[in-house]
């Protein structure tokens, strides 16, 4: 995750095709904008902007922005694989 010139690691707690929840040591406020780089699997790295919509340090939530169409498609496929593998484990 990058904000201004500061880059740090974050832990993604939940992800959808429109946003995500994560934890980080970086102090963020609602309406801040950050850049996220997320490795979905061994061959896929997604990058997007994120507008912070929920801030309760160290947990935050945000709405994805500036997501390339190919990254949107990769994210949708990744989420579908998670759902399929989760249902197979029932």
C-alpha cells in the first residue's frame, strides 16, 4: 500500500469486486486515497486506487478506483475461485 511517498505492507481481511477491508499500521482517515498492489495468486498482481470509506485504526475499508479492466476481470475470476473452493469444502 502506498500513500503519498510512504509505502507499507497491509493485511487484506476481505475483498469484493468493489472494495476491500484491511489492516495496516499506516494512519489513514476517511476520504484518503491510497494505491494498493495485491498478489491474487502466483501469476496475478492487481493494482488499484482505494478511497478510504471506513477508518478504525488499525482496520480500514475502502472503495476501489482506477482498476484496469483486465485487473477487474482477474479479480472477478479470483473471487469466483474462492467461492467455488469454499463451497467444495462444505
